C-alpha cells in the first residue's frame, strides 16, 4: 500500500461489516419473522437478501437487520417489520427476496412505504 | 457476506475459561444447522467483564451471553441464530429486564465507561488488520505522514494534555519534544509492555485486543522524534499477546504500513519485539532498556534521561501500551476533544483493572476524575456478600491504600498523590472488612523484596528489614518502638533508593500506617487482629449454645484438635489447633467463631 486511497478502499470495504457491531439506538430496525412458520414459508432468503443489501450498500450504520419470533399471523409469513425511530411500525407480509429488494429501495432508501405489501392492505377481518 | 456476527472473547481471561473450545463447537454447530454462510464467528479481545467469561456477543442485536458452556451452543444456534429468540437464561443478568432485553451499553457496567484506549477491544478481530482499518485504523498515521510536520504532532500531544499511563504521569508530548530536540544519527521508540503490577492487566488487554493501535502509535512517534526503529518490550508470560503482536507486525509489513517508504512519503519505520523474562524491575525505564540491549536488567542513575541517552546510548522515548493506544484517536479527533475529558491536570480517560472484593472483576475505562465510589459501587457492582468497603489499593506495590474517608475523591494523578497513593498502571484492588491492612502491606512488601534487583543497598536490605518488622507485627511479637523504626526505615528507603522500585516500595506501608494505625496498634498492644486474618493472633472457639453435636467439625479437623461425642458440645484444643478454619467452613450451624 503506497497511497491513502488504498487505505480508504480497504476501510470502505470493511466498514459495513465492522459497524454492524455498534449499538446505535437511532438505527432503523428491520425484523424478519424467523419462527418455524416464517422459515417454512421462506423467510431465510428474505432475511439474507435484506442483510446483504444493507451491507453491500454500506448502510449498516442506518439499518440493522435481525430476526424475530412469531407474531401470531402465521398465514401471512414471511413477515418483515420496519421500525424507524419516531415513526409508526410498518409490517410487510408474504415477502419474497424480490419484494424485499423493492422494499429496501422504495421504503428504506426512498422513504415511501410499499403499500401493496403491507399488513394494512391485506384487509384482515 | 454475513447477516450476523458472533463475537467470542479470545482474551487471556476467557481463553482460560474455555472460549477456544466454545468457538470450535460454535463453528461445528453452525455447519450442522446450515448457517455457516450466514453467520460468522469472530474472535476478539477482552470485553472487560472477565468475571463472566467465556463471553459471547451476537450482533447486530448486541445480545450478551455470559459464562457460556459448550453444551449451551446447540440451543443458542437453533434458537437465537436461526430463529432470533435469545436464550434468556444464558444472558448476562443485568441485560434481562421485565420489559425486554437491555442493550449492553445501557448496563451499569458499561453505561459510565468511556472507552478510548479499549475502544476496539472486544469489537474487532485483532488478528485481521482489515478489521482495524475498518474502524478507522491507520488513518491517523496517514494524516500525520501526509499533512503534519513532526512539530505539529508534538504540539497536538502537548495540547491534548496526555500524560503517561504507566505510573508517573509525565506529559507525553514533553517527552517526545525532548527526544526530538536531541540530534543523533539514530533514535529509538520503545514501548513498555512489561506490565508487572500484581492485579493490573489493561496493557495485556490492548495487546491482545487491539495490537495495531500500538503499532500505529509507535510509528507516529517515530515520525515525530525522527526515529526509524521501535522496540516493544513485552513479558514472555503473555503468550497470547506475543502471538497477536507477531501476527500484527507481519500483517503491517505485508501491507507496507511498517517498513520502507510508508505511504510513499519516504518515511521508514520498523518494529521488533523483545521478550522479557518477567522481572518486575524491568518495568523501570532504564532497566528495561538495559535488558533490551541484552544485559542483566538493572536500573542506572538518571540523568542522563532516555531522551538524551537511552537505548544503545541514543535518544529514546519510552511510553507504555495504554498511553500509545490513546494517540491515534487524539490525532484523528483533535487535542480539544481529548482535553475536554477529565480534570484540570489529568486529561482523558484511565483504564482500571478491578480486582479483589468486587462483583464485576474486570477492566473499566472511565474519564479521569470519576470517584472511587462510582467505580466500585456503580460500575464494579459493589462488594460481594453484603460486606462493607474498607479500602482500595491503587498503583500496586508502588501505591497505597485509600480508606473510606476518601471514597468520594475524584481520581486523577494529583489527587492520588496527595492522599499518599498513586495512579500507577491502574490496578485497583478492593478490600472489605475481612482484610487485615497489616497483612496487605506485608503482601506487597513480600513482592518488592522478591523483585528488588539488589543493585542498591537501601532497597535490597531496607525492604527486607521492613518485611521482618511487619512479620513480627502479624505474629504479635512486635514492640511499640518497632513501629517507629519501621516508619523511619520507610523514609530512608524512599529517599535513598536508586530507582522507582525502591523509592516507592514503602508506600503500601506508609499509607496503611497513616490511615490504619489503630490496626497496627491492635496487633502490637492487644495482640489481636481486628479483621481476623493474622493466624498467630487468632483462636477458634465453639459456641456452646449453637453446637448441636453433629460431629462434622471433629471429623473434618486435619489435626484431630476437636473432641466431643454425638449430640454433645464439641471443644477445640488450642494446643493442637493449626487454625486452618476447616471447622468454621464445615459447621452448618455457625457455631464456630474466631477471635
């Protein structure tokens, strides 16, 4: 290594990984339901997709992606909850890796909730 | 890319409680449950809560598992890492609240801490240079080499108010300035990693948890004073630290962060290790340098100071590990940031190694000026078994005891000196009402007598004579005039010894004489040890009202000193009793007492 640019490149490559190990309460938390019902209906690819997207794009200081247990709406799994500090929780249902990517781009980065996938659009009786 | 990182402590404390086996089991179990691609296992340095090892933290949710056992691993993997349900019964108690799991940074142990020197310990894998770079590592070196002159660097250190963390508290910037001013064809940068105080282990923790911070800071020092060679003098008793340093130096050389022409600036610097065999006196700066040169570790008189004539007769700076660990952060965040922490004359933070009668044994880093009460009661979790605080010993064999009346004193260099103790390297041993202060003074003096190099008479013979008097006190054989002789000897040894070891050796005696003279008097006049420690002054008795005649004490007595039959009162024969205390330990009715 002979330049500061090379140092910077390594830093950027590693930063997203290392900054996952912070405890910043201001981060938006993204919870993926990973109980038996969630796993059975395909939550793992969703979880991995979201986690990869956040890390690939150096967003670990803004978002943390973790699993959560069953919230009792097993028929709507895989479920993803987005908890942004100071805002109301948004619950997405019947997610797939592709839909998760859409949510990442539209909602997490763009700030627009993807209404079509939310629990409120499912019209629960 | 991993969605979760499992950090397992690989420091000396957790390694000895089995963290290496935990990691093997964890990787194995992740493989079995098909999670190897999703979850990474990272070996880190010390988290500070050594009493609770082996320690494991799972990110991104920062869940803290304490005292993990191999048999718990399958459950943690299937429940937590797969399904996201933390295994509550295995979590650190402090983080489990009725309303959910608390973040580690909100627990009493971490809330009041401010980690600068320890910032990467327990966070990064010390064996991977990329992780250090990922947290901003080597940025300070880059900044120094490309944007700053050596004088700028020294000015930043002077402005920050950083003082040496090894004991005496000499201003670091001043040390560097003196070494820079002395022209020579060769200069040296040395690091004192010969941590010898009983009870202190913060330097080991930095070496094991964040070795690159030390390498980076030493390279900065080399640039500032105009040296091209550094030496780290580390004890051979720290095998994990030595291994990690070797790996770190190797990696830094591969990346050309050590070696010739660093960052293409023309500046060259190299670092080599020198292993010490563990003599306490080699922590003294002149003895340390003599030892690096390959000679027997004995101090030599100063002046000339190392900044003029140090290692191999060349201008040399010597700082300790914790001091260096602060420097990259000071360069990056600016001297004002550092000087904003602490007290008027002691800036920044200090790491303390908590030991003795305290719940949270381990390492804590707090701003200078934090009170002893805050450190012990709030961060340290208080004293176990409902016992009362009696004194805290700081500064190891060179320091003194701080009694209850100074419990609320803000701890910094000058305040500690004023009350007859010293900062030292930051060992903090807590004592409760069952500790005898004469015995404590004797313990530290035994250490000094053992470690005195023998070069000068006051230290070699003076400390030995002092120990003999203390021994008489603890055996109840001392006369009142012995105390006066002891005190006189203390001042003599202090004033006439050649190096810091002898000059500070009487401190444990002087400070206990100052604050606990009544305890000395009780040993001499009443032939009693108030804390019930000094065996020669104790006798064991059986309370007739409480004894049920169960025979347990008599059966366990190794000296057959207890007589009595079933359901009848037992009696201890003082002639035969060896005062081992087994009867007291075994009695289920609390009938055995000592006085």
